[in-house]
C-alpha cells in the first residue's frame, strides 16, 4: 500500500525567506520605506510596532497613509488630508483606533471624509493588531486595532532638566510647517511637557491630470450612474433607435404620422408590405437606404449615444483640486513619577480645516420668483474640526503580591466636526465623549500570565445643519474582559473572554428630517449584550518553528487560523474555517477540546 502524506489545510502559502524582514537591508532608503518594524508573536497576537524614528522617515499626514506600506493594510484615503487604516479589507467600525489604550473620537466610520482625531507629530509609537482584538478592545476591533502612543504624558524621568525640540519645514509642494516640543523637571519627581504645531498648504501638485482618463470613456461612464457620481461628471446620454437594423420604412406610418401621433419606432419595420384599411389591400413598403444586413434584431435594436461628458467643477492639469489644508495644535501636561507609581494629566487642543478633493455638491438655489433658472452651480466640500482633549493616566506596580500592577486611563473629548459647502455649514456633529479603562496585570507564575480589566465609554452626539443625516444620539458601553496565557514550554495556550453591554439611544428633534421615505419607522433605543471569545494553541516543534491555531468567536460565529512559521527557513500558513454553535452558557472544556483537535489535524498523517 502506497504511502500518502496529507495536510488538512484550507489555504496554503509557502515561501523560503532567509530572514523575515519588512525591508531589504541593502535596498536604498526612500521616504516610502519602513526601516524597522518589530513583529511580536507571543501570546499568539501578531503585533506590528512602528517607532518614532520610522515615522520621521515616512512623514505622512494621515494615519491611513502612514500604515498603508505594511502588508495587509490599506488606506481608505479621501485625498491627501483624510485617511484611515483598512486591515485585511475591514475598515470603519471594524478597526478600533486607540490613543494610549483608549478609543479616540473616530467619525470616519460614519463619513469617511472626516479625518481621525490624531496629531501625527505627537505620536511616539504605533502598535498594530492585525488579527481580531475584540477581547481586549470590544466589538469594534473584530478586524484589528491600532494603538497610538503619544508624548502628552511622560512615563520616565528625562535625562536633562530641560529638553527642547523644534522643527521648521517648507517645500514647494509640501507647504509650511512649524512645531516644537519641550519637557523638563519641576522638582525631583514632577515633570512638565508642552508642545505645539502649525501647518498650512494651499494646493497639492501632481504630474498629469487629477482624474483618471477612464472617467471620460463614453463606453464606461455613458450609462453607469455610479461611475458618473464617483467621477463627478454630468453626462448627456440616451438610447436611440438603430434605424440601420430595419430593411423597410412603413408607408402607412409615413402617411398617418401626425394623424395617429406615431413615433420613429413605428416608422421603421421588418415587414415588406403594409395593410391599407381603406381598400383592404396590401402594398409594398419602400426600402430603407440605411439598412445594414447581418444585425441582431434583439441586441442591436437600440444604439447608445453619448452627446457630452462634463465635469461638475472644471479641473486643471497638474494639481489636485480643493486639496488645501491647514491645522494647528497645542498641548500641555504634567506627571509625577515615583519608584513604583506614576500619575499624569494633559490637555490638548487641535484645529483643522481641509478640502475633500474631487467632490462637490450642487449649491442650494435661491427662489427664482418665476424667472428662468440659471445653470446649476457646484461648490467644493470642506471639513472643519475643533477638538479639546483631557487625559489622565496612572499606574502602580506591586511587589510580593498576586497582582503585578494596575493601570488606569481616562480621556475626555469635546469636539465640533463640520462638513461644509465652501464655508457654509451643511452638517455638523458636536461630540462629547468619555472613556475609562482599568487594567489589572497578574503576577507572572510558573506557567500563567494574564490581564483582566474593565472599560467604560459614554458618547453624546448632537447634530445640526441643512443636510444633516443623523439624529441626536447617546451611546453607553461597559465591558469586562480577561486574557490568560498558559506556557508549558512546548505547548502554549491563550484563553480570552469579554462581555459587553451596549446601549444606543436616538433623539429625533424637530430639526431632524429623516430621508429615504422615512424608512425605519420610529427611532427606538437599542440594547446589546455581546460575548467575545478568543482561544489559541501553539505547539513549539523546534526552536525556530511552531504550529499555531487561533480562533476569535463573536456570539455564534467563529474563524480559526492555523499557521506554521519558521523564522529562518520554510514558512507555511494554513487557514481552516470553522463554525461552532454556542449556547448561552458555553462549555469551555468542549471549546478547548475542539480547538486542540484542530491543531493536531494539521499534523502529517499517513495512510
């Protein structure tokens, strides 16, 4: 009996790198290269870390553009001034954006032209969770999470009494930028921080045209309303009768065209004769001189005709229209740093005003008083935001205790975010958001480490504007989570669980008008209880190889990922889709046994 080698894999990727790196060390450095990225695989969470030194090389205005060079991450960019990360095709409210562990004011999931409330000049490090991070950060992190570490609150004593950094930058196509940051010692353990930035750019220049040439292809956009809207085009097109399809012209239709109000469709015919009701006889129809034989009577009956393609707003070669941007920010903070304790607070103010390139809306016409309407006028779309942040962070490290440390973060955000037609308010969100997160780290035992915590979020949103599309609403969330890691040398396991209670309340005031035929009926409150499970098992085969199975489960849907990695040699990844029906009281032992069986199903078997 012949031997057979079988791998139970859903999808397989095989490569043979000498060393797993994000960049070839011999390649010439450019502003697009990412020089050093640390990839951590412990606790079965793939975390990519980008330090400040690398961010200085990338020099991108938005978070999405900064991370777009990392495999598996794209930028949902709305021009050079607005962009959010897309992790493995998941975006918006599926990817959680955090600042020092707490959720930021992120309206890009509601309308992607809003930029994330992050000042890239103040970022010190970015950690990216490319797998599901729902247990740690809730249901909005099912596609991953991005945690941004800023310099508002200092965690370590500075080496000098005063540290000062300043930047003055200017370019023909990068605008003008000025920034500074400073920190120093007040007394022995008290630290102060301060910083600010200012940036302005009139236009972004590019080689060639600002729109793709396909936007002007009649065969593509002639009858495609979606492409016409995306390309911002006014297309004059119609379907006309193909008269070359018909071999004859109806004499009866010619004689009675006005009398019977006949159309061109009645004038051309396939019949060689026509019936005259006056004498009851058939007479021959005249031949059509434009007839072309060999055409399909069904497919070729009508011919598409595109008369004109015009831009809503005329474009200019060599520049991106409405790509202006200006912003400024300021922050101040203080910290007390002790031997096993630190406490810090900070305030940050940020303002931004920028254009959304390539998009425009029709200007609301004034009353004509019976006079003929003028040509429809389009105006550009701009975004303006003003935010105030209050931050508090504290941590305490224990000695000789089952608890290794406790950490608490708070962030309060008060912001005004506007979508403008030119400088006139079309839609505005006033946001008041409070986030609190408490983490308790366990003291490391022989085989067990873990983190347990609670997270609370409150957000109140009020809307206004002539084109407002959301009612006033209030959201409340509270989540309790734990993540445990067991290490038995050759076997490692992760077990995580999170329980969230979510409340959504909408308040339809008199100024809010629902659209789309008042769909959805009366606005009602919604309450949710979410359960997230995370399990992972890793078998360390050799020193440089391991077999791993990882699964994240949201309520009754799960996805398992098993992969075999060898840092210096062969890389094999396999994905096994799995569906498990979970009852209200899931049997954790059954889940554990199920996932262990998946791990060993990837082993080599012989028959």
